[in-house]
C-alpha cells in the first residue's frame, strides 16, 4: 500500500468542476468566437504602457524632473 495520495479527484472536486469552476477548454472558447490576445506592457514609475514610445517618453520626463530637483537642491 502506498502513502501517496490518489491521482483521482475526490467527489467534492468533481462536484466543483461540474459547477463551472474549471477553465473552459480552448475549443469551446473558439467555437464561441472568443480570441486570446497577449499584450506586452511596459512599466515606468508605477505607470503601465502598451506603447514602448510612450513608456520611453515617460521615463525621459521622470529623469528630467529628477535632474531638475537635484539641480535645485545643489543651488540652495
């Protein structure tokens, strides 16, 4: 006799699965016209962008602001 748990799901799990708790098969999603799209996102200082050009522009704005703040501190 083995001490390892059985691979067969318990009746509670099967009941849950039958109530819509599992992930729908991809074939079902496709038959309903659902499409999957992966989107790249870029994060800059707590902001999220889907356009790399916008993310770069924000990073530059933040760097410029930081430089201005450091310059003000050094002149005071």
